[in-house]
C-alpha cells in the first residue's frame, strides 16, 4: 500500500507576494544601513583670514556713486549680515548684453544714462574647502548676485572678484 502524504504546495496570491516583497526590501535596507561603514568626517581645512572682494552695483544714475564712501559698513539686505567695510569706490560705464542682429550673438554694449559702481569691500572671513564666509554666515562667491545696503544707499549686483589679503 502506498502512503498518501500530501505534497507541500505554497499558494500565494498577488497581495501576499507584494507584502512579502516589501518585507524583504525593508529588511534588506535595515541590514544595509546597519552594516555599511561610516563615512569619514570631512577633513576640510578651516582658516581665518581677511578677504577683499569687489561688488559691481549695476545701473546707477550718473553721479550717484558719491553716496558710497571708503570706510562705510556694508550689510546684506536680505539676511542682515555685516559683510565688510568699503575700501574703494570706482564709477565705470554701465554695460548690458544686447543682441547683435548681424552676427546673431549677444555682445556687451555701453548703456547710456547709467553707470556701474565697483565697490571693493574688505572683511575678516573664514575660509573652508566649501566656501569663503564673511559676517558670520554670508558666503562670498564670484558671480553670485547680492543685495547690499550701506548708510544712505542700497544696491544689487554680482561679486566680480575675490582676493585674500595677506598681512
């Protein structure tokens, strides 16, 4: 006589398969996060120094650059960071990019009735691998447009140059 032992058959429907798959994925993620090696702490060098950078205030009325004087304190107009002290001021012709229809490209042209003001600012800073930080949190980067204010004036424009001051 033959023995009648039923064979083990696992019958899963779609819902059971999804639940088991999610449980396996969650278990795998927990195991991976527990066993992965810790990332080393960034060994970025941090140094304190002085920095001198130039801001190009754009499209001011002619003659209004006299409002900015050497020795003025400059602050960020958005987050109120003190960003330094004015070292020098220079008025230059205002420039704008305009399309040249003949050569089909953008060219720099002088803008009539306006002037740009180059304001050089000096400030103590913290230099790290990531950024140059002045005023407790304002990051100075070439090309970044900032909104600044001084005593009796406000202006906006990009930072066009940065140099470290060696003493």
